[in-house]
């Protein structure tokens, strides 16, 4: 944003960005979130392609972001989860299925796209005025 600050003419740029976010339950062994029962910890990787248009202190950003959620289900002996109505289920119990050839490691994943539109008004103070709108699932 600094390179477009206070420009008198319009500046147009294209850029890409990338984020990785660990979705974690910090080893709690319990959550009411359905994702916890399906995978425990997992990763969300997001990659975006953006167009930036700046005039003076006003910066408009629009683009498309691909989100890729993924987790390898690879059994974790030593961990366990408390499931309401069933009690504590140790991962070692599920790992017995793998050891005897009734289960295998697999990857769970999902991909989806969202569009992002934003406006940033660069101010003289330490904070900027921002507005962002996400569209899509």
C-alpha cells in the first residue's frame, strides 16, 4: 500500500498472495465442532489472484481466492477423543483396523472459490479505513 500512497494518477497492479492456516483444537481431545470428529487438526491453504487500482489515497482491490482444505487421516496412537454418548475413543483402537488390513491412511480434502472486493482509504494516521466483501460459499 505504501507504494501507491498519495499518488496523483491511477496505479493498476496485479498480484498473487498465499496463506496457510492450521485449524487446530490444541490437543484438547474434545470439541462440539463436527470438523473435530472428522479430522482433528487440519490445514486450510488459500491462494489469491488480485487486481489493485489506486488513485490518491483510495485503493480498490478485487480478486478470486481458491481455498483448499486438507487433512491426512493417518491414525494417531496415543491420542483420543471424547464423543458424547460413546465416551472416550482412543485412536489406537482405530489404528488396530489399519494394522490388520481393514483400514488405510487417506486424504480428506475440499476445494472452493470465493470472490473478494475491497476498498482501503489510506489515512494520515496509523489506521486506514477498510471495507471487504466476500462472495461465494
